[in-house]
């Protein structure tokens, strides 16, 4: 794709500060493959010989972040992609949700990408050819400079095309976030879209800095990324009774002392933030699940001791969990009565 076309595509994405969804169904059948090609600049796209005569269908959900990082979820018919024939300066960090890609790279390297592989880093400027079945993939396309700054080096060894990331706690959180954006992104408003993308970028930077072995290096961007990643990890695992500072720090790739400093620099504590998340979750469940026992709700919020849960809830909201539920029920009843009178 020419620079002019690339800038036009980026302008189209950034013109709408929400997740943008486009489909080949919007153009004539004879133009669909060409339309799909023009959406990407990191590879050359063609159809497998066995599919060449068929109509091509593809759907892209995308978002351009303020830092130049792009989110994409692609669902499309089989294609052949050739990488390394233009300087894209992009690194892809993502996963295959369905389908499979047969990959050839270097002199005789081969690999298969599918849903079992988990999180994958791909260097779009390494020579490779991929042959896909019908597929569903989600990824962040990150500028190379941001990746090398986070890792301190290139993410993929010279001569390789990709690497598979270990299934750590933070990788699992990032994968879940990608899939959530793919499913729910188009329904988010501008503020929600920006928040989702910022969280994705923060998680990605924390993951990459861990891969580079830069656990406790002091850097403003890394600090912000790890702080956001830690909060996301806590929210994702709030029901775990063994959620401690030690395993939160391990998940985001830093020491406990570093984790404490991250929160202290923002006038917070790890324990205080964790308690606030748990109390917020508890309040929401009490209001929306009137038939669940309070003990069950306490367990879902990470408490094994009901008395400790009750004490924490009263300290946070000034009333008991039972009184909170009763107040919510009275509010609903009053609204229903008002609607009936109307």
C-alpha cells in the first residue's frame, strides 16, 4: 500500500473515536479481495489456488490508539499472505481464535498458528508466507520502536518470523482483553473505546518489558503500563482467595517492592485497591442477585471468612451487606410502583 493510501486508512480509523467495523460485503463481489488488500500494509494478500475463483468475504473491527497502536479483529475466508517485502515497522501481538495458519519462513522453517498456541508475537518485516483456512484472529499492531523500547531488543530473533509466549497470568489477562474488545468493541462509546484501547496497550507494554527481562527498571512508560496491568489482573482474578501482592507482582513481572512503589507513587496501596475492587463487586452483586446467599457473594469476591467480609463491607459503605440488599430491593419496588401509578 502506498504511503498516501496508508495515511488515508489511518485517518479513516482515527476520524471515528470508536471501534470501526468494515466488511467486504460493502463493495461489489469482483472488488472484494482488492478492498481487503488495501486494509493492510504489513503484507501482500492473495487467495489460495483452490479458492481463487470464489467470492471473498472478510470483516475487520479496528481501533487506532493515540500511541499509534492498532487493534484489529479479522474474520475472513482463506488467504495467502507474504511478509517481509515492505518495511512496515510493525510487530503483531495477538492470537488465533479459530482456524489455522501454516507458516513458512527462512530457508526451511515451518510452523502452525492456531488457537492452541495462545499468545504470539509476529515480526511483519521478516520473510514469511502464511496459508490460512477460514480464520478469526485478534491482535495489536504495535510500532517497532515502542516494542524495542519496552524490551530493550527486537522481539523475534533474526531469521525467525514469530515466537510463542509462555502462558503466564498476565498473558491470559491480555488474551481475555483482546477477545473482549473483539466481541464488545463495536458497542462501546468513545470514552469506553479509548479506555479499552489504553488498557490493551498498557498490558502489552508490561508483557513486552517482562519478556525483555526488564523487571524493575524505572521508566515512566513502563511504570504506567505495569500499574494498569496490575489493576487489570486484580479485577480479572478478584474471586481468588489466594490473590496476594506476591502473585500479582509475579503476574506483571516485577518484585513486590516495585509493585508497592507503583501504587505508593499514586497515593494508593495494593491492599487498599484490592479491597475497593472487592467491595465494589460485592455491592453490585448484592443489588443484582437478590437470591444469592451473602456467603456465596463473599466467596465470589475473594473472602472465605464471612465475618471479615461483613466488617469490611460495613467499614466501606456504612451499612451491613443485608441492609444494602434490602435498600436495593426497596428502591426497585418503589420504582415499579411509580411506573404502575403512571
